[in-house]
C-alpha cells in the first residue's frame, strides 16, 4: 500500500512538472496597464504614418507575439528605421523583463526613432544605437534570445552568421521581407537558413514576409 502511494505521488509530480512551466511563464509576465494604455494610444495616433521602411502592423504584432510566447528577454534589432517594430518589440519586453538593442545607420531615422520611443513610454526598455550594423553586430557580445533582422538584404546572411553563435538555443531569429519568389538576393539567404539542421524555419506571409527560425541546437 505504501509503495502504491509513492508511485501515485511520483506520477502526480511528473504531471505537474509537465503542466506548470507554461503557467509559470504566463505568470511571470509583468503587468503595467498605464504603459499599455500609453503605447496603444501612441500607436493609434500614428496609425498609417509608418512609411520609412517600417514593418506593417501584421508583422509588428507577430514580433510582439513571438516574444511573449517565448518569454524572451535579450533582443537585438538590426534596422531600427523610425521605430515601429522596435515599439512592439520593446512593449513585449516590458512584460518579460527584457531589453532591446536596436541599430540604424541613418541619423535622421535614429533621431526620429528615439523621439517615438520616448513618446510611447518605452525608452527605458531600448538601447538605440546609431552605428553601422555591419561592424557593430560583430562586436556585440550577446547572448540574445530574440533577433529581428530588417536591414540591407544583401547582408542578411552575414548578419545571421555573425549572430548565430550569440543566439541561445531555444532563441528565435526573425528576418523581414522574405519571399518564396526569391528577389533581391533573399532566395540565397532563404535557402541557406532552411539548410541548417539545428534551426526550425517557417515563413509567415501574413504581412510582408517574416521568416521565423528557432534555434533547436548549437550545431
């Protein structure tokens, strides 16, 4: 009888271990209704104004959802533009307790993004850098668990190769403006990423083409 009780206890513990991680992840999200309201108002007030190489709403929302789902905390964005995607990424990170490093080489876009981040109330969650990503991405130490690449497409593969060793197993690498039609050199990049056995890759076509790659192992 005693042995049976021990077996039942072990079984219950195993079931609990299988269920709790997702619940714990959800419970660890930080609630900030005042910030949520401020971000939503800012996005509503600026709806339809994100032209300067910014992502469409569908892709911005996908980035937010990926971070919340993965409970990611250390994010890198290559290509800030004027901050539309960065706002969604940082908004999600405000809930997971994380922070974003975002890079852009254009001074005017960088300044506008800084102002937008401030108005949205998200500046404390963002380290925005005015720099050449070709060089800075190599220098960043990481580690990262979420990366969004949305800069010069002919350099996509180089960015990926530079970041890969700094991306944690379980992390997500998202690349924007990817199409099966293989234009602007993106076909070679798409083929390269899909060939990696340690990554699980899908293409989300709800917006402008978001390639989502999960790192499943180091090699």
